[in-house]
C-alpha cells in the first residue's frame, strides 16, 4: 500500500511542477495590441481603466436637461405637461391601433 501511495504522490508532484513551468513560460504574443484593447473598452464602466477616464467639465444647463426630458414619464415635470385636447376620434384611433393586436380584448 505504501509504494502505491508514494507513487501517486510522486506523480502528482511531477504534474504540478510541469504545470508550474508551463505557467511561467514566455507569454505568447497576441494579435490585439494594447491600443486596440483600450479602444474597445472606451466607455465600458466595467473596464479596469474606467476610473482613469477624463470627465467633461461641461455642466448641462436647465434648458438642456428639460429638452432631454421632454416626454419622459419619469421626469419630475411630466405631471405638469399640458393636457391634450379631447377629440371625438379618440376611441376610433385606439380601436384601430388595437385591431391588429391578437392579444387585445
């Protein structure tokens, strides 16, 4: 029993040494350069270099923010939007838009 155990331990040690040498071998050259990798990771928040990015010093004005939020239901100003005038064709428009939908009632 002891010779079998020592043989298996020796084989495991030899394999781990061989794997360690392979891991420390010279790295293979990749086809992608560092510049290509950085270009692909631009704007990726999960990139390692993301904290080093330059942040614009431009602060948006209220007019720019309001223009971007026009029609956004999550905007705080959405409840203050002007009411649509009532129209006699509202139900007809709604029904015609739903007529092609098989899931509509």
